[in-house]
């Protein structure tokens, strides 16, 4: 046999043996144990191939780690929350994203729960290898009725000031043998935070505007007794606003997601007001607040500094939209410092990191209209 042929044959044998050893090593890593975000010990007997998520937040992490092909079912709002859509109408919203995400399977993805109910029998029929959920109560119910491993991720997508949300990504990476992908996603998010934080951290307090953030919008006016929210509901600890260089007028209130009196907002006298808005083609809430006689003495109203912003909720707290809020708020609060920050470019990169689809922010801006109008005003 020719020496070169012999050498090639030897290399081939070595390669096959190496692959065999790698396969054995991968298999031998199971069963494996780790701890979820609630300190619960989780043991997995085999690699995960079939995943069910309790909310869009967990589905977003699964897809962001490159494991969307393993997602076999999700919560009802997954269809409208991942690629922003009109709830219950998948013809209105980010249609290209909806058609492309998870290999085009979103339209047929089974729904295993709603805001109020969990369909345990349906979940059992789908035979999941793993269920991701957001709280201990759900985890206990799944373990009791389904029996497969359950991992609590938890964390809030606007929790950008500490390791809380990043720990959710790390735990998901451990469960899915995607530790490197988890590290990459965390580094990506932290890089976007630093893009803003490096400028705002050095600002003097007197150079930071005082802001009221209506985290649930104002679709029903000042207060909606049915849902217990609207303009007077706010978030005292909203990291995107703080990182963007704004002083949250509600920051001294303890807890999260609170309702405040209208008189308190007037007394705070914010320089800016941000109103969350996910209603396409609708500026009713914005115009209502701008024209409100009750708020006419507030600086933000007098100076015209009342703006829509991206809705920070969607059956959870989507990190992609909250990161975009951070950049958008920074540009409005500090237009000179962030003049060169390309919101459309950054928004598309952020959505792609979590959803794996190009151009989602551009599609979202066109769908809502007001972001497109804002972007056009910068040209």
C-alpha cells in the first residue's frame, strides 16, 4: 500500500475512535445533577429532546440557546408574545418572524396552558423530557401530575442590574447541555447594557431627568378597576430606566408592581412620563395623558415630554423588549449622548439573539407605527 494511503487510513481510524470515545463520554455524563434557580436539586437521566414551557419567558430562553427545535408545546400566549402579535390574531404583527421562528412550527405549536389553567392531561400525552416553568407552585404541580423533571427558571427580563435573570439563562444552559451558548447569550446582553451604562454611570444626579413610568399603559385611563392597573401602576425597580440615565420617581417605594395615587404622581412632578403601549395604530392613551386637566401642572405635560414606550410585559417580562426600552429611553432622556446609537440596528440584533430571526424589530416598529414614526423623526 502507498505510504500516503496508509497514513490516511491510520488518520481515519484515529478519527473514528475519537468520535466513539466522545460519544461514550457524552453518554456517560448522564445521569447528571444540578440546582435550579429555587435551589431545587434536579436530576436528568438523559439528554433533553422534548421540552414544554409554562410561559413565553422560558420559551424565549430555550430558543435563545439554540434549542427551539426541541420545543414541543408552550403557553397560550407564546404565539403572540415571542414574535409580537395581536393576541388571538396571528395575521397582525410580526408575521415574518411568526412564520420563521422554530423552523416554521409556531402556528401548530400545541398550547398546554392559559393565564389561569394548565392542561395536565395534554402535557402528559406530549411526553416531555423536561418542563421549564417560572415558579415553585407550578413546579410542584407538574411534578405531582406529570412526573418528568421540572426546572424553575424564574427571573425577570428587566432584571438587568444584577445576576438574577442571567442565572435563569445559566440554569437552562445546564439542563440543555448548552453552557457555552448560555455564556454567549449572557455576554451579548451584558454588552448591550454596557453600551448604555458606560455613559450614564458617569452622569451627575442633577443631569438625570426624573421619570414616571406607567408600566401598564393608560388604555383605560388613570385606573382600570377590572384589571387593577393602567396609568397609576408603576414599577419602582425598573432597571432599564435606571440604566438609561433616568431617576425613577417611584424608586423609594418598597416592592414591585404597585399602584399609586394620582395625587402622588402630581406631587412627584416628573420631567418625563413614559407610557407603555402595545396597541398597534393607537395613541389614545398617550393623547389622554397629554390632554389631562388633572396633570396639567406636571412638568412632563407642560414641556411635552410624554412618550409611548415598549410594553415591558407579555405573560412575563420579555428581555428583548426591555433591553430595547433601555436604549430607547436613553435616546429620549439624553439625546446628545446617544445621538449615534442606532436603535433599529440594536433592536434587530437583540431580537435575533433571543428568537433567531432577522429583522424582527423593523417589523415590530412598522406594526406599532409609533416606533417607526420616532425612528423617521431621527433622520
